[in-house]
C-alpha cells in the first residue's frame, strides 16, 4: 500500500528493506487506525518471512493521528509473535508524547517475546543498530 498524505484519511504504510544491514523498515503516515494495524500485521508477516531481517524499525515520524485504544495495544502486545521473529530486535521511532507512550506500553506488555527499544528519532534507531549509512529500498 502506498503512503497517503492526507491527514483526514486513514493512514498509509510502506515497507522498505536494507539488504546490506538486514533491516526491515515500516514507515507509517497519516492517521493510524486499528484497520491500518490489521493490514500491517498481514503484510508485515509476509515481508518478514521473505527478508528474514536481523531487526525491524517502525517509523511513526509521519503519523498525524492515532485512533487505537490502549486495550488494543495491550492485546496486540500479548499476541504470540511469528516464530521467525522471536528474539529479533524491534525499534519504534515515536517522536510525539502520545506515540511514545503507546509504544512504551506495547514494549512493556510484550517484552518477554519481543525485544524492543523505543526512541524519538530515526537517527537514534540507526545508532542503536550501529548503522551509519542505511540502504533502504521499497518492497513491492
């Protein structure tokens, strides 16, 4: 699904992959809803299996709104992760206070199965992975 830029429309997302550093990147934009999350889980699972990354980054820098309940966040965090993803690092880039709070909630509830770091910027995410020059390309 291509990124959408209208903040009044449900959010869009795109998956990119850095084959050199083996990082899967999910870029979110616009208003993120529970429907958006459902679509991300379906598509993301396919891309994870196809690329077998060492880590994943979820970039919320272009999110303009969030329509997801805290109960839904906790429910998703309690879900059994795909077997190929267990133990692989995830980093969430959450620049706003609301995004950061929701990401930390997801991190705390799901940390036993999903090692995760929450940061404010993409630069911080790349530093956590020791990557100086990423080579992200869109996945089709």
